[in-house]
C-alpha cells in the first residue's frame, strides 16, 4: 500500500475516501480476471486504474484478496499508454460484504497511521 496524490479529477463521491494505492483483481462480465490498482476507496465506491479493454458497465472488484464487491462504472478518464482511470460505485451489498468492506477500510486507515 502506498499513499498517492489525487489525480486532477473532480471529486464525485460524497463518502470520505482513503487515498492509498492498493492492488486489485477485477473481472467484467464474460471476461477474464485482470489486475489493476485502486487509487482510493470509500464505503460507496472507488477510483481504479485499469487497462483499457472491453466496455462493460459492471465489474467485480477484489481488494487485495480481502473483499470482493460488485461495482458499476460511472465515469472514466483515458490516459496515455493504454490505461484509464474509472470511478465506480458499489452495488448489491449484502450485510457480510458491508462488514468486510468496513473492516478493510479500518485496516487501511490503521496501517497508514
């Protein structure tokens, strides 16, 4: 985990976020598992750095093997070199996922202190 500065993109999320780059795995419907980075994470969504690829508004994101969530892409910003930054919101939570996400965010914040 490493602290990162915000990309120069408008803040589009109301929940407090933790700005730490963490490894993720993600899969879009019908696709294969790919690797990426989360630039920041909150209780409602995340900013992700992904490879450009198939366009599918929904994906499953796994944060460091600790919590997996269904996410819907709501915006993107293409970068040079075949990368893009996307904003996602988390959807379809069940109680166990909410607890796992809260625990994960707590651990991220604690390890940064």
